[in-house]
C-alpha cells in the first residue's frame, strides 16, 4: 500500500479544482496516508515548492474558484531533464504517487513523467473546455457554461434595446463544447464552433431577412477556436447592414464560485483518484460517462481527440 502521495493543479485553472484537491487530501488522510501539496503546477514541482498537508489546509476552499495550490504553464517540464528533476524531487521526499489535475496538455506532461520514470500517476480532467477524451465532463465546465449564459442574458437586454446583433466570443481553446452548450442554453440564434463549417454570407442573408420580418435582435455565440469574434462581427455588420457589436468574454469564464455540479463531481473524482493512487494504480484518468465515475487509460485520454456531440449540433440548428 502506498503511504505518501502528492497532488497538484496544472494548466488553465477552473472552478472546482479546489473541490477536487480537497477531496484528494481528505481521502488520503482518511486512509492514514501522507499527502503533499505542490504549488504552481510543474513549475513548483521543479522548484521543490511543496508542503505536507493536513485537513485544515483544504478548509474553506470548496466554495472558491481558481486553485489554492496555484498553477502555471511550465516550459521546463517539456524537457526530459526537467521531468527527471521533478521525479527526483518527488522521490527524495518519499512521495510514491502523484495526482495531476489539469487539461489535456497537463495530462500529457504527466504521461511523459510516467513513461520516462515509471512513477505512478493518476490524472483528473481539470479544464473549463470539456475537451478531454473519454469523459463527458471536466472540472469547471459547468460553472463556465453558467457564466456564459449569464453574459448572454445580459447581452440580450441591450441587443433588444438597440435592435442590434451581438457576437459573443467564448473560450474553449479548440473545442466548441462551451459555445454549443451555453449557446443552446442561452437561446442563441447562431453558434459557430470549430467542429462545423459555417458561411457568413448565408448567416448575414438570414439575419437581414429576420430583421425585415420584424426580429428585434440576434445573438451569435462564437467559440474562440472557430474564429475571431471581432472579425466575424465586423463581417456580419458589413454583409447584413445590421448594427452588430462584439463582446469577448475572456477570463471571466475561468473564475467564479464553482456550481453544485462542479463541486460534487470534482469531489467524487478527487476521492476516486486518491483511492486509486493509494492502491497502487497508475496511468489512468478518472472522468464521468453517463453520470458514473469511470477510469480511462491515460494514454488514450491524451492521444484521442474528443468530438462534439452531433446531437447537440443538430439540436442547435432545430432550436435556432
Ligand atoms: O484551456 C482552458 C483555457 O481557458 C482555454 O479555453 C483558453 O483558450 C486557454 O485556457 C487560455 O490559456 P491562458 O490562460 O494560458 O491564456
């Protein structure tokens, strides 16, 4: 039985990361194991910025967005020398397993550590993008989607007041899940995602026809991976003649107190990860499929591309 593990958060932060870290720590302590916190992701692992945790270290954090451990994007981790240094820093402290909470890039970095050193790794999908293969859910995606629909609700007011079209650009890196889910929930007329072709001439023509028929305003949600919201807004204004304004939601999507779904699901994943690493399992990522916690092979999770649900894409067209 493993008796000492570490947990870290890496890559883009997301609401619910604290709930996941808290569950890893409290589950490990509950079994009588030691648990270390690594500050600032792989950067902290290389700088030996780590500390042994007690239950109180994860008190009063479940409601907080971001990650109390800190995170970073670490170039040195991209090198075998960097990873070997990280491995040494873990072993020197008697740490026998590592839980990495992060997106696909962070999980890929974890896989390299495991491949090069055999060090036990369990991953959790921590990203608002919901773009990790093998899981229907990633920590933070629900809170981020709710942040977006709050913005859509507010934008509809001013769009309606001025009879304007509004383009809202949202995050998701190269995945359209946030745009699609929030666009459908927010009742957007158009949702542009990297997974689907779109024709701005066609959209502009339809916009003009709807305005001629008396439509008061139009919401267009654009995933950042589908193009520049600013450029798309400009083009639609020129092509349709409709006063079109642009909002780029940006980093507000990464913050905020996590939703109930993110807190509960992140806690379930954190418990599963701690129990797995303590029982000697490695090279797996925990996620959700059809509402149940599942374990996914780490290599599969980082080498396969997750596809946007075609039923969601169809639904958006039907409801527009
Ligand atoms: O991966 C999460 C994410 O928020 C993406 O949606 C976004 O494109 C990216 O991180 C931004 O990265 P950074 O925080 O390094 O600017």
